[in-house]
């Protein structure tokens, strides 16, 4: 593979560099500082503006859907009522519950099965390790569409169409690989000296894992669980084909939303539903920001 | 956030595999046994949820579709098809004639073109903007934590919601046309709908790209820049000769991930432009075509999804083999803190 440049430097130092966000950098002059500030503002505004527009519109009277006023006007909560209105055919409450059931089950299965695999990939030396690591990584890049046509036929044959298991099983195909490689890269950075010490003190490998490593690994497992849950929560392609009205998750529900005014795209209600679906994720992301970033980049850059 | 929550990042010096290396022989056998037990369940589960459908799709793709033949209106029983289904897509053959315009069969190469067009344009845009975002976020300024939180927002919003949100922004009477003072038909115009998909996708996924690049940037020691400055390198020179070569491994992996993701794009064009846009297939991707085909015949759909899978596989292979996007090696190098 291409080696871009050599970097003579100690191992510990680079790790500090990579993880310490608060390090003091070289002082800069005011000019560049201002330019950095402006560019940073542009980035933040670009990322937040569409989201802000969704929230503003969700609180706007349906008669003023296309009002371009950039702040809250014609304030109403009616759109949220429409979003949850089963009379109009919007089963958003049920869809939220479905997403929770599917996302929760997939996350739990992926963690139960994937944690031990991640441990093995991070800690053990065995033949074919990089092959298996590569295969699991490749599995996460697998196109969901390649699963759909055979599963569509299979689930029709065995009467599973529209059932929860028909939505949970395919989701495992991308959540499990994600779980394994994110956890594995977290595990590689843990203080395994302690495990050695415990084993010298007479613990078995299993005991050492349970009593020493598992408590230390809890934050990593938790972060991975968030990432796994979000990726399951956001899934649309498979659910849109294999779910029924009773089991459809929020992403599918929002895509087929009905408004209070017939024959008109229910923008304000959709924005309300979108806000409801997004706010928990945004809160989750803001609270666990640093760890989610660590998890994302661990899974991404470090494989 | 408590101190305990930062454990994965805060431990400065994880032990490598040093002690194991000294007594490799005996340990490898023991490790191998453990590995089978520990990884086994994952492999079995993945074989069920991925392996089974893939094999089944390949077998099905060599069978004829049951049901009414679209051209002759006669009932077809199914049975072995040979490569008919593949010829149908690749050669645009419906029965013995060329697929009529408007039929799904005739849209194959258009969809292939759209898929690659979206992939090249979005990934190029996201790479350039992502590098820029990462460089800014790597600087020291007040409110940096705020910006880093802000860029996670587009990433966290489900793609289906993103599509609906931009569908509203892109409405003919929507806020974008209002701001631009234009009457662009973003979701139904031929090229406008393509750009609508590209803009929405860029907004949604650039942050992910920026974070991956940022992780690469943070591994570059300040001293390298200091040395560059002392040697009289300008900001631009420092970027091209120091930053870019050093983040190249992280960048290549990020690009690989995004390319593979973009090649299977479905949610955005399916919801934002109703799966068509323009004259009906301006934004149709391979994934959308597969889904459209499922209800018109499993076996043709299986052939198409197998083709899609192969296309993605070939692109991934080219990346890893010829462009040096070696995920596993980059990972190993970063573990050792010696990103080469």
C-alpha cells in the first residue's frame, strides 16, 4: 500500500495528540483568528440552518406553510396534534414504539453476540484474524438492496412479511458489523495490563474479563450501543419494503405522512414529526458528543 | 461527563502485544481455540442474515420470473433461465426485443449512470468541504466544542427525515426559491432534481467525512508545521506538502467508506424526488431500480441486486488494491501511533 510519509515520533505522544482536545496550541494573531471564527460560524450555520427551519416550520400554522419569516411566527401546536392523529391515519406514536422495539432488540442482540467477537479481534492473536476483521468490515458496507429481493420472497413464503422479526433480522446485517469493529477498536486501547495482573493473581480468563475488563469497558459498550441504536433507528430501505402498517418504524411512517388539509403535502405536520424523531437523537448526540465522535472515528478510521 | 466516561480515550498507554510476542507458539494455539468460541456466534449470525440472502439471490437470478410475460402476455412457469436475467439488464433485452422506453429494463444504464454520477459528485464535494471543515475544527478557537456539536446534527437526523426536510426547502414555493428569487422545480426538473439530491446528501454526510479527516489531522504533530514554517513554506505549501500527505491514509479510508455508501444510495432520491425526478428516471439509482423491480419479478430483481453487489465489490476492490485505501493497515498503523 502507498506510504505517504514517515513520521518519527513516539507512540504515546501521538495518542495524547489524538485524544487530548484541550491541549494548548501555539498562539495565533488576531487576523487569522477572526478568519477562523468566520469560517467556523459558516460551518455551524450551514449544519444547523435546515434543522432550525424544520423546528420553526413545525410550530407554524398550516395556512402559513410557505411563510419565509426566519423566526417563530403564527405559532401553533396543531401540527403536533396532526402528527399523532390516528384519525388522519398518522400512527406516529405506534411508529415510535416500533422503532424503539426494533432498534432496542437489534442493539441488544448485536452487543450480546458482538462483544465477544470484538474482544477476540482486539486481544487474541490467531490465524486468519485480519481476514475475519476484513470480512466483518466488508459486511458493514454490504448493500442492503442485495438482501431485499431474496428476503422479500423468503418472508412471503414463511408468512413473516410485516412482522418484527422480518425487520430485526436484516438490520442485524449492518448493526452487528458496526458493533464489532467499533468495540474492537475501543478494546484495543484499554489497559490490558490489569487483566494480566488479575490472571497472575489467579483469576481465570473469564473471571478476569468479568471482574476487571467488563466494568472498564462499560463506557465503550455504552457508546457502541448508542451508535448501533442510531443506525438501526435511521434505517429506511429494508423497513419500507418489509414492514406492515402495524410494524412500520418512524422513518417509513414519516415518508408516507397524511396532513389535515386533503390533497396537499402536509409539510408542517411532517416537520413536526421530523422534529419529534430527531430531537431525542440530537440530545443524545449533544450529551455524548465526545464519545460519539470517538466511536465514529474509531469505527471509521481505525477499522 | 464524568471522568469514567472518557476511559477509551484517556488511557495514554495501552499495552500492545509485546508480552505475547515473546511466547507466541503456545499462545497462538490457545488463542485460536478461544477465537473460535468468541467469534463463532458473530460469523454464524452474519452467515444467516447476509450469506443466506446473497446465495439465495444468486440462485434465484438464474431462474425465470413466474407470471405473465410482459411482452407476450403469456403465463411463464419459471424454470432455469441461464443468463437471461443478466442479459435482460445488461443488454436491455425484454424477451427477444429491446426493452421499450419507460420499462424498468430500459432504465438500467440510466440508473447506473445516475448512481456513479451521484457517487463521484457527492464524494468529491464532501471530501473538499470535509477537509476544509476538519482543518477549521482542528484550530483553537472559542466555541470549538459548539461547532463540533453542530456538525453532528446533520449526521444524527435520519436520512428519511433529511429527505422530507429538503423536500420542503426545495418546494417550488419553498424557502430556497424564495431566497434565490427563482422558480426552480427542484424535485421534478431533470438536472434540478439531481442537484437537489446532491445538495441534500452533501449536507447530510459531509460532517461524518469531516470527523474522520479530523481524526487523521489530530495525529499530525505541531512540530512538523513549525519545521515547515521555519523552512519558509507558505500556508498553501504547508497544506499540500505536509497536511495532505499525512492525512492521506485517513482520507482514503473515509473516501472509500463514502463511495461504497453512495453507490447504494436509496433513501434520499426515493423520498426527495419520488424515486424518479425529471422525466421519471433522472435520479433513479440502482437501489431504487431493484426495489421497483421486486414486485414485477423476484428473479430479475435478484439478478439486478447481484449486479449492484458486484459493482460495489469491484469498486471496493479497486480502491483497496490500486488506490491504497487499506483499512486494516491504516488501523494497525494508528494503533501503533505510527501512521505512515
